[in-house]
């Protein structure tokens, strides 16, 4: 997305007249979360604060890590690891700020409440190119993830993971362990791939695709395809 995102964060890019992050918050408020933490960096903090100033809900808090440039960025997983120690012990829904989706998260929360293990949202890739850009996932008959590969060169299937997770607080703290073992600080899917080898992790399939605005091509496609019925100002 460079140079557009050099001075503007992807989650605030407009989709059908609304910032992309609005659609994520819509879905989180449907499941009545206690608090929404928006993780960003110091460079973009003011832009997120401006976005937040127009909202009426008191559930959103902007949390900025210390970086001011691309070279200083902690990476999504390291930022999450540092944030974890500032959070109260609880269960957490983790959503990438540049992914938007139509499915409700209620089924995913209900499933997590039943199994009490980490849950990853999955969906069917449209083609092999999309599978290569994402994380290919294999499940057993109990919906447990038996393999998870981030950005595979040769995808072995068409089921891919979305960056939508439900994790317990102890699992969230394991990001530090993952990083201490040389895990990559960005691309949270690599953490999930590592976690699947250490813990039981389940996958729950979404009915529809996830739009990832990580490239100009995908951003333009999302503008064309994401339903216009979601257009308009939020009621929060």
C-alpha cells in the first residue's frame, strides 16, 4: 500500500464512505465486549484519536507503542506481546485492523465458551493465490487445527486462516515465549502456527470471505465488493 500508508494507517482507509476499522468495531460491539483496545504507533496515534473523537461509545481506547517510523515498528506480534502485560486478565478477541468481514462473531464466541481453547476463524480461499497470501489450515474431525502454515509457497489446501482469534490471557502472554525463541515479530499467523504445536487450537469456519486491504489491488477490490448496505455513520 506504499506510499498511501506512509502517512496514513490502513485501518482508517475508507470503504464505502466509512473507515475500515468501523466495520470491525461494529462486529465487536455485537458480542458486547467490555473494552476495545486499538493498537497503533506514536506516528498514527493522533489520527486514531481524531477518529475516536467522533464516536459516542466509551468502550474504545487507543494504545500507542513507541515507534515513529517504518524501521522502528515493533511488528504486530511484538506489539501484542508488550500490550498483553498492560491488560487485565480476561479472554480476548484479536482482529487485524486491515481485515473486514460480514460474519457475526457470535458463533465463534459461543464455540470458544464451549471448548475453552484458542479459536481461529477460517474460511475458504477463492484461489491458490489467495491461499499463498494467507495461512493454510488443516483440521481434524473435531475441528482441531493439525497444521497451520503462514504464507505457504505451495498451498496444500484451500482453507485459510483469518487474523481473527479468540485467546485466553495465559495464551496471550505466550507471545513473549514465542518471540524469545526467535519467532517473527510481525505476521501473527506465525505465532498461531507455533501455538498449534504447543497447545490445542480450534478452527471455526466463517460463512463468507474476509477482505484484506493489505495491497492496493485488494483495497480496490474491497471497495467494489464490500456490500454498500454497510455504508453510513455508525450508531456508536
